[in-house]
């Protein structure tokens, strides 16, 4: 809603400026266009400023450096008495007013400055950064024949990114190119961030790549641009390039690279960046330490996350507490989450929506579905917080997984949010778990209405229909996929060996050690069959021969990754093997890894699209809930 209002407002004043805009002084136009949120502008009290022809009796630096005067109004009184017209002094005073949270006085001063220059206008624009007023003031500046400098456009790009006003930002970029303002590192950094927030990482990289004068700030901007737009490998690559080019790391580049490593579950990368942060003395910074807690939590090493958390506990903020709770929540460790929650309150922190989201996630992953509704009510009644769509998705998922499909669907339809694809996808997965084929088809249609190219909806329903022997329905579903040009997303798994990531796909023979990998996997499968392993065919093809079905199950990407990890000795004895998968782990692989831990006498950790699975001694911590 805000985005539409912003775009309409900009379009109105930018594309069709009226005669009033060109002929009326800017201070009168402010009241003319005032919205309900700016009616207070009409109550400004005028402050007298000396006439233009009066010579200043004091230098601006004298007032600027007078540390005895902290209130800018006192400084202003001295300026009035001095009868000065020094524009630099007025600009400094204007900034002091804004920094002192006295916008009324600042704007009163601004409208009486005889000839505001670009510094004056930039101060006004900067003070209103992140709001529509910043763009309004910029247009007024242009109509007063004053051109921006690099700091002006940098602040405006920041505002455009915050408001996601892409059209205005593109026009501003064009103007900046004409005025040769795009080569300054300060402008480059803000422009990269603007494209990043508009979800255009390729355009952000183009701006960065064409910049002749890069610095560590512009590198930090592109690292975070990639990290926030799901280009995690590129983010790590740019962080490494920044170091190779001799630029010092910043708080934002380190935290951005840690975010990328966390999303990839790249534990070794996380540890490398952690070591780098220790060397340069940033490990105690609250932003970096919070990113480390989040990184170790998302890579499944909650013990390391807890150590970082405890080492920085004295200055850890609410975001850090939530990150630590989220790490435990991914493991389904509700007791640890609850203890942290109580400790957090004991230290005076007030829980927010993310705190409760961690609690609800931990309850779901622990299989404690009935408690989710209780904590949602506690969140609303005891803490006065309104649940978001993510909280309701947790509730719907829990109820559906508990077998209450009708109740879960009713909540999805009556909650105060429009259900998104994630809500219906959660219901679809629950239907698959309980074998409700007809209900699954209904949920799949709802998913496809919102995301027509979602292959998972087709695949889940196709597997259920094939398990039920409804081959005509399977053929019809495959024809629908073909007509809509929907391709099944390939399952991929990867394992990190000495800082290098090795990626595998089902039936993959592209790896240089493929022959050895398949041989090792065959040995493992023979060993677990001796222990009583029986293939689970629920999610495999049913209209092919048994030998092909067996091969299709044996050569899943996660099995190949584990075989390679054992073959190359990537992990010392006694340490767990860590595998990451881009999709949900199938039932057969889940069962296979239980048996493999008994044969190998070591732990296997798999992070799939839903959660972490820790296999040890024939048991998984997920309790077969995923």
C-alpha cells in the first residue's frame, strides 16, 4: 500500500509539475502539499535571521567548536545576535537541529536561509532519509536550479531502496550518470544497495563492476547484495576477492559473508571467517558475533554457536538472543529454547515476534504440535504481540502434521492474512504424510494458483498417486507438467572437503572419482542389508522393473555425497559427516542413514530444505518428523 502511494505521489509531482511548483517558493509549497502527517508544519514559529547585507562578526568555526553549548537553540540565539550571514554556519546549525531531534526548528531555519546551497539542501534531504519527503525536497532543489553532489544522490539512493521506488531510482541513476556522480565509492555503495533492495543483484554487480574506484565499503555493499538475494556463493567469492585486492574487512562485509556461509551450511567457510574476525579484532563486535551465532546455528553446530554467544553475552542484543534460540529451534531442542527465553527475560529483554517464532519452530521440530496453539495465545495475551503469517504457518503445519487436516485448513482460510504458497505447501506435505490423496490434490491446486511453476506440488501428488496405483492420474499430471513447461527441480547434495564444496546429483557420474564413489556406496548398501535394511518404495517409480527401482533409490545425491565423504577421508574418525541437500530428504535415504551410522559407528548430519537430521546409533533426532 505504502509503495503504491509513494509511486503515485512521485509520478504526480515529477511527471506533471504544475505552474504552482515552478513559481511558488519551496517553503510555501511544503504547506501546500502537506499530508495529515505533516500538518504540524503549519505551526512553525518564525525565527529572525539577519539580512543578507550584514557582515558576519564571528567565524562559523567559533560557534561550531564551542563545546560549552549543547543545545542548538542557544547557538542559534548567539547567531542572531551576531547578525551573521555565513551560509556555512547556517548549514552546520541546520545539521545540529536535525541531530538534536528538533525538526521544527530546523525547517523554520531552512525556509529563512536567504540562498540555500547544495550543502543546505543535502542536509535537509539527509534528515528526511527513508521517507517520501526526502524525494520531495530533492525535486524542489532541482527546481531551484541547484544540482546534487555525490552525497546528495547517495542519500537519495538509500531512500529509494528503503521505499523500493524503482522508477524514481532509475531516473536518479540516469541523472547521476549525466552529472558524472556515479564513480564516487560513496555513490557506488548506495547504488549497489538500492539495486539489491529492489531484488536486482545482477544490476547491482554491474554498477560495482563498472566502478573504477572501489573501496572496502563498495565491496561490503556487493557482498551483502549477493547474500540478501540468494547468491550465496557469489557473496563468498566477492569477500575473498576483496581480501585478495588488499582491502580491509568491514563489519558489514564480515557479517554478510557469514550470512552467505550460513545459508550454504558451509561450516568450514564459517570457521575460516571466524578466524579472520578474531585476527582483525572484530569477533567481539555485536554485529559480527550475532552473525557468528547465526552462522554456527544454521550449519548445525549449536555448541560452537553457544560458545560465541556466551563469550559475547555482556553486549549481546535481542537479535543475538533470537539467533541463538533459532539455532536450537532448528534442532528441535525446545527445552534449550525455553531456558534461553527465560534467561533473556531475566536480563530485561522484551521478547519480540522472532523470539516466539523460534519457540514455535522448536515445538514443531520436536513434534510437540499441541503446544503451538498455547504459545501463540500466550504471545497475544501476555505480550501483546500480533502473530505474523510465519507464526500462523507454524500453527497450520503443526495441526496438519498432527492429523487435524480439516482444522488446519480452516485456520488457513480464516486467519487475518491471505495464505501464501508456503501455507498450502505445508498442508500438502501433511496430506502426503497421512496419505490423504484427494485432499493433497486440492492443496496442490492452491499452491499452483499462487506459484504455477512450482514443481514440488506436482512431484508430491505424482508420488502419492503412483503409490496408490492410479497410473491414469499420474499420466494426466505429467501431461499437465509438460503443457505448462514445468520441469522437476533436480535434487542436489553437497559436502565440504578442505574448504572445497563437492556437489552431487542423483545418478551423477561427472565427479572425477565416480567409479570409486559408486563402488564404496555398493559396499555400504550390502552391509546395511545384512543388518535388515529394506528399501522404502513410497517415493520411487512404481511402473518400472525392480532392478531399476533399486538403482534409482541407491544412487540418490545424498547417498553419493556420504560415500564420497567416507572415501576421501574428509572428516577425522569420531567427527560427524555433514551433508546439505536442497530438497527434502526422502524416506529411503532417511532409513539408509540410520543403518549406516550403525555400520560406520559414526554420526551423520544432513540438513535438508526443512530441518537438520542427526543420525547416530540407528536413530535420528527428528523422530521421523520432517
